């Protein structure tokens, strides 16, 4: 039997040394912590001392195993070297084939890219493209619309208005034909400041009260501006419909109870800047007080595309809503409306075209969008 002492900084270190020299079959006879020997040994950290032993025949077995493993690795390396040498020519042939295929693919891609570029440039020179671009429709949306068009827009005569109309009618979604029927009794009108919410509410209220003969009730939650309450009060007096004013979200329940005999209850909320998170949070509290409701987001047609995207992002906390675009009479291009109408046609409901009550408000349809695009042609 072979017996030997081993020292290490910890158990793992010393056991590793034992296995390395005596193999995994070694037996641990004794283990303790000791101070290193020498004059200054008492100043140093303790080390682990292990006394291990192994039978002489097991040492021979371990050495044999190590030798066999080394030989096996050597044979494996030699075989791999031989295979690598044999496969060298085959690998060269494969690389040649890859190179040829790569050349063919690149040529095909170049041809397709050139054709696509020519097609795109051709469309960008077309009259239809410029009509859409001048209306500030998103570039990406224009390309998508033109790619889905079956008519060759490049053969179009500049003064051929009927053909232009056919092309535009083909690319405008027919699902824009929104019939406005409120899905719930309580209707909230929300949106940025200065977009004309109160006037829009008066137009819709007058339509439902005078033309459809429904009982309409009004609630004003816009107590930030006294003028807004007074304006809605004037309309309610003219139309002879009841008006309730609330000063906190919780008061909405009492107001709704007082107007319970109404067929439709329209709620005018305070204008909220989409950049003021505190105001938006206040609006969310009010909306959350009523479960069964419809929400209409009122936006000015004069809103820039970049601001429109920010507004829609701000109001995305509302699960389901419709959009009303106001002040259509104040713009010469219709990009903001068209971008939404062609991507999300179910969002659009009304457009207002002036200050006259109950007139100057229209339901948005495909024909209305078509008229907008043809207006300047």
C-alpha cells in the first residue's frame, strides 16, 4: 500500500491533488487543519492536511487507464487528421459550388431590386402618387396602396378625372362606411384642448333630439373652463334638454341617476393635453367610474401627423373608441384623416365642417374620403 500526505488551501484543493496523484480509488485515512511549518508558520493561515492511501495494484491500474486514454486520444487525433486530409478536396468542391450559387443569387437579387426600383420610381412619377403625397399621406401607406392597385397608373391621363376616381375608389377601404349607432346609453367625448368638443356634442345632441326624436341628457365635467359649462348650458336651453354639472369623478353616478329617463346621455369632458400625464390620469379616473359606455376621441383636422400619433398613443389606455375629426373647413390637405381611415377605417366616425349647429357635421364614408382626394384635382 502507498501512503502519502497532501496539503491544500481547502478541501477541494487537497482532494484534487490526491486524485491527480493517486487516482479516484484513493482512500482518505486522515484529514485535519494544520499550521504551515517553519519559523513564521504561526503567522500564516491554516491549511488542510490529508493522509491518503492506495493499493499498489490500483496505482498500476490507474496508470494503465491514463496510458490507454492517452493512446485513444492520440489515435482519435490521427484519424481526424486523416479524414481532414481526405475531405480537403471535397470541401474545396463544396466551396466552389457555394461560390457559384452565391454569384447566381446576387445576380437575381440585383435584377429584382433594379426592377422594383424602376417600378417604384415609375409610380413616384405618376399623377396618382403626387395626389396622395400632396395630401400628406404617409409614404409607406402610399406605396402599399399603389402596389395593391390593379390599374396601370402610369398610363393615366392627367385630366382623366373619371379614371383617377376609379383608381382612388379601388384603393380606399369600403369599410369606412360607418353607420353611427351608439352601442351604449352613456357617451363620453374626450380629446385635446381647443378641438371643439362642446360644439360637436351640441351638433350630435341636436341631431338625435330633433331629427330622431330621442331624449338626450347632457353632463358637463369640464369645470376647468367656466365658458365651456356656459356654452353647453346655452345649447341645453335652446334644445330644451337637461344638463348636469359634476366636479369630481364620483359625482357622475348621481348625475346619471338624475338623467336616467334619457335615451342617450352625452358627457363633455375637460380638454386634456396629451403631454400632461396628470390630466390624462384624471380623465382615466372619470372613465373608469362608468363600465357600460362609448367613448369618442375628438381631434382637430389641423393636427400634424406627428402630433396625431402622439395623441393616439396617449389615449391608447381606452380599450375601444371612435374618432371625430373637427374643423375640416380649416384645412387644405387631409393627411391625418386619410392615414387613419385607410389603416384603421373602423376608428373614424364623424367629421365637422363648420360651427353651425346642428349642421356642419357628417358621417365619414368611403365617398367622403374620395371627395377629399378629388377636391383639388
